[in-house]
């Protein structure tokens, strides 16, 4: 793997230091606002009369503006600093959320999702860049795992709980809660102290060798996020009468992803397995989507939950291995660019999973949409290196 030089020392405190821990608190609150509404907003517009494609479009627009904002984030990191980018992104993600309650019409919902996507894009690039900025390189795998817990923990609880909580407290309460959490995260950002010199340069692909080395992790992230994005968006619609099972499946896919990231962090740092976990992770995601096809066709509850868990574990392995790999490819002078590439693949795939698989599901059914995702994952895993 091609590496750029790493001229800048990292803070000695590393993963045990207060700046890194405060960053985790901030991104956990930001991720809570994101995760809580990811399956709820499509359900909101679906109950307002919008079909599968329109429901998927709410996630698709969120991810589109996320991806459009992310390439600008490295420049902002070097211009105004990591804390400001993370804080501003959290505010833009949280502040519009309560306004969803004003209308279930598709147009206003898409507009709010677009604003929130910009905030999410800025916050995610800043957060994952800070993983590398606040710890030394030999801790990147474990730091990425802790970052995965901070961002994945809310998804473990809230992807499942959000749909269930709507039935108890209604949509408005969920929209308000999803707005408050990222705003609190923006307040926590103010307490993070950055070391001198911890600023990234505006990142580019730099050279053909760097671009070539970045393709495998970016592709692995893309196809896995298509799988999970489609699963999270359409599982509540594919099995509408299995509320508890759907909640358990969403819990399983989020928990599996977090577990996969923790496992990958240990394997990368302690055993030096960086770069070896992407193909197994992508194959696991393909297998999990295959299980979901059978589960949605037969209504088998155990398979529904198991397939979602396998998708999550595979994606978790890919997330951590791809992120640490991209840090190595770009080097410390361009951690922001590495973070942007990783996040663009993650969020573009989530958007494609929602909109693209929604376009397949509308005429052919949800089984066909899940099958499309499984084929994409298998093709990416089996491609020549």
C-alpha cells in the first residue's frame, strides 16, 4: 500500500486523552440525531401517502447533500479548524429536525433533509479526521473502533427504538429529540482542545498511485453501505406487520456493525491485519442480504434478524479496515482527504441504497432490491485486486 510521509507528531495522550474522549461524546450525540430519524422519516412520508420511491428519496436527498458537502470539509478543516466544522455540522443536522412535524408532504421533508445532510456531511468528515489527528498512528485501529462505538452505539439503540418509539410517543416527540441531541453535541465540541499544528491541508487524490491504492477500500465501503442503507430504509416497509422483529433486525444490524468495527480495530493494531478484512467483510454483507431475501419471502423471524446481523458484522469489518487503510494511503498531511473519501463512499452508498434500491423495489418488490444489493457486494468482493 502506498503511504505518504507522516511528519507531524500526534498528542501523547492518544485514546486515553480528554480531547479524544470529548470528541467521542460529541459525535455520539450527533449520531443519535442522525440514527433516530433514518428509518422514521421514510415512515413519516409513507404514512402521508408517499410510495416506496418517495420514502427512499428522503434518505437519498439526505445522503446526496451529505456527499456534496463532504469534499469541501477538508478545506474547512484547514481554514476554521476541526472543532468549528464539527460544531457547525452538528447544528445544521439538529436544528431543522423538529420542523419535520409541520408537514408529511414530500417536498418540505426533502428540503429539511437536504439541510440536515449538509450538516451531517461536515460533522462526519471532521469527526473521523479527528480519529487520526488526536491519537498516534499505532492506535488508529483501536481509535477507529472507539469511534465506531460512539457512532454505532446510537444506531444500535435508536435505529430499532425510533420506529417503536413513534408508536408510543408519536412523530413530533421523536423529531424534537433528534434535534436536541446534535445541538448538545455542538456544545461539547467547545471543550475539545486541539494540539498545535493539528490542522489538515486541503486534500486531493495527490497522485495516480495514491488514487489506485484508495480504490479498494472506497469500493468496499460503497457496496456495503448500499446494502445497509437499503436494509435500514426498506425493512420496515418490506415487513410492515412485524414491528418487533423489524426493531430487532435493525438492532442486530447496528450492533453487528459496531462489533465488527471493534474486532477489526484489534486485528489491525495488534496483529497487523490492515487491508485483509475488506473482502471477507463484503462477502459477509452479500451473504446477509441473501438471508434477508429468504426472510422477507417466508416471513421467518429468526432469518430476518440473523441476516441483518450478518450484514452489520461485514460492514463493520470493512468500515474500520477501510478507514485506517485510507489514513495510511493519504498520510497525516491529508487526513481530512482520507476522511472525506471514506465518508463519501459511506454516505453515497447509503443514498444509492435508498433511492436506487427504492427504484427497484417499486416495480419488482423488496426481494429484488435486496438481491440487487447482494449481487453488487459479491461482484465487488470477487473482483481482481
